[in-house]
C-alpha cells in the first residue's frame, strides 16, 4: 500500500508541474541547450584530433586547443556550471511553488483524512519535486552527452557524475524549501531562505581566506562553523569540476556534511508537519 | 458493539498569536456514533463543528481528550482506512480531470489500479459526471464539484462517511440525488456523519443529532425524541368568538387561519374539555393531533439557552 501511495504522490506532483508549466519551462530551456550543441556547434575531427571547432560558423578554438578531449571537457564543464548556477536557481524557483501548494486550506484536510502518515505525505511530495527536476536534469545531461558523444565519439562518464552531484545539491536545497514551507507556509520565504544558503555557500567556502579580515576570534569561529554547518553547494560544484577534469576528489566532506544538513532539514520539516494543525 | 466514532472529553484550544488569550474551539465533547447510524452535527457558525470533524480526522491535534474511529485512536493512519471524507470549502487540485482526481485520492487510500479504474467509472456514472470524466475539474461548476467530492469520498467503499456541508452549492435536483445516494449507502450499513447547517436536510436524513454550541454539546440524542410531542392541537371550523374566549380562559393558545381555528393545549385534559366545548358550540372538529417540534424549534431553543451563558474565552 505504501508504494501505491508514494507513487500517487509523485505522479500528482508531476501532474501539477505539467499543469503549472514548470515542467515545460524546464524542458524548453533544456531542449534549447541541446539544440544549441547539436546544431550550432560543429567539431571537425581529423584522425581523432580536432581540426576545427566552430559555433554558428565562427572559429572558437583559435588553434589554442590541443585536442578534441579538451574542448569536450570544456563544453561539459560549461553545462555542469549551468546546472550549478542558473539550473539550481531555476529549480529552487520552480519547486518552491510545488511544496507549499499542498498545505492550502481545503486541500490539506482531505489529504490528511486519507490513511497516509504525514511523513509519507510530505516525503512523497519531496520525492515528486525531486523527480520533476531530476527528469529535466537527466534530459539535459543525457541530451548534451549524446550530442557531444555522437560528434566527438568521446563518452565521458564523469559528466554523469557531475550531473548527479548537481541533483544532489538540489536535493539538499529542496530540504530547506520543504522545512521553511512547512513552518511558514510561504513559497516566497522558502525561496528566499534557499537562495540565501546558495549565495552564502561561495562566501563561506572562502572562510580561510576571509578569516584574517575579522579582528575578533569569535567572528572567525562563527564563520568556520557556518561553513561546516551550511550546505556546500559551491564545494559540490568544485567536485563536479574536478570530476570533469578527471581528477580525484581530495575530500568527500562537502557531500556527507551537506547530506547531514539535508537530513536535519528534512527531519525538522517532518517534525513540524507532524505537529501542525490544519 | 464497537462504535464507529467515539470521543471522550475531546478539546481543542487555540492560543492567539501574541496573546495569552485562549479560544476554546472544542471544549470537552463526548460523542458516540454506532454503526449504520446517520448522525447529524449541528451548530451555529463558529460553534466548533468543523474543528471537531478535523479532530476526528487528525487534521488538528486535541488539546485534551480522546478520539477514536472503529475503536482505534483516530490519530493513527490505519484508523482512517475505512473513512470517506468530503470537506467543506474543498479545493481539489484543478489540474486533474474528474477521473484523475478520483484515481489519486483512491490511490492514497491504498486501492489497486485496476479496482480504481473500475470504481471511478462506476461512481462517475452514479453522480452523473460520466461525460465529464476527462474534463479538468477547473471547468466544473460548484454543484458538479460537490458530486465529484462525494464520489471521491465513496471510492474505497468506506464504512464511515464524514460529510461537511455536502449539498452546499448544489441545486435542488442535485440535492435530491445526493440524498438518494446517501440513502442507498445507509441501507448498505454505511455510517454517515453529516455536518450541516441545513436543518431541513438533517431532519430528513438523520437518526441522531448533536447540537454543538460554543465548543460543547448542548444537546444530543435521537432526532425523533428531540422533536417529539410537547402539547396537543385541536383544529375546528366554525368556532365562534364565544368558544374561543372560553378556551382561552382555560389556557389554550388560539390561532385562526382561513376559517379554521387551532387551539393549542399543554395537556390531554385541556383537549378533552375543548372537544366538549367545541361540540356544544356547534363547531366542526377537523383535527386532533399531538404537536411535534421541528428541528429548527429545538435548535433555536438550545442555541438561545447557551447564548445567555458567558463566552468561553479564558485568560
């Protein structure tokens, strides 16, 4: 019964994202990007080495790139960077509306009257939103990967790892959206708080460099603790970059500490939801 | 016999933001609804009816007391397995078609896909929305939404239906249709808990009633007993002023209408004296009957009595 309920909740989220044009908006952006790479980008190979790279017929390599491997990595890097910046911002903006709609008066009472635990109800919506964004990310990543692979015959699996990291970063931030949406019921506040965490991430990642700017030790300590406590979207982006460059990760700390943060946010959201009156 | 609904001193107090004042929306309500009964919950606006229903369905948590459905704590999801609910002021997601909406809520009740498809078709037919099955419900009228909401509540064949203002916005034909559907469910042994401010509807449909006012049960019991006789009436044609005055002096309340005069008496002795006096005066007796209160009479009397007590807000 649990699987039937979960599937229904995920499917309902999908349906709502389709009706509210969220899904189609994402799909349109992703398709535009895939078409850009498939139509505008032209790579001429001669015996496995790059002879020319043109975008809309303009030579962009200027003879500086040694081989096709490098340009493919740069293109994949650009897509990964898109996922970690604009993609993440768009995803938060789109998903922040999907979670609070469940708590609307007249809708939530009926959901709560069903033999579904509140935890399952909220997790179903969380997974549904994750599935909506994940499906679009998969479409974009797989599309670009296939187009570039077909043009260059280079199939870099690290790109898929970079995309998985982007989806993970979104899952972490979506936990913030969920916790804020449950406690406040406001999509706007949920969006603002999520953007705050994303924007703080590159700043806190520089905590060692910024520490000398603070005169007081406690201020330096606070910055350090915030870095460890907050989600590390910026560091996850760096890990994606390292993956694309074929370099080994120096640490997995950004992954597990962000997962811990997401776990705490989810637990806080579920705890608040379980106690709230509707 | 395990009651379908049982509450023991259930209370819900809301604390106002930035204030120490507490609003006692529901204040120690104890009710018992047995299987197969059509139970009406009545009360003026803001009396705590909807909060009480939400307490039953675990949409709000009690401040005190217990609520159980089919003998199980109603806060447990399993207790709501056999419950169908139609909320007041519902907002069904408008992106669904009628069929998708039924399918979604039935899936949340744990129904398998094949059964959902079959049952949805059957119920859309029953509530007269078969032709609208594939139309988004954003295009439905209020009455159609109520009928769809009722179908939604019936999808998983519940043994208890909790209906909050089920005929709100429905035209007279639709109301009759809903009553017929509910009547058929009752014959099948389904317990129906009706929260409504339409007294005529409750009177037509329910076996038992509770009147809730200011968060407390002001009166509860069998409807027939509540509205049972409180006096007698003798109706006569051709009763002149003389006999009218005579019976007035004997304590009758007199009301004339289209040549027929009604004499109301509190007891049987007054009726017998009136019959004798009317015969002597040459009046024709049309009717002798025991008087019944309407539910509206009972409701107004009970609510008025409660209204004279101080408001239940506490510091």
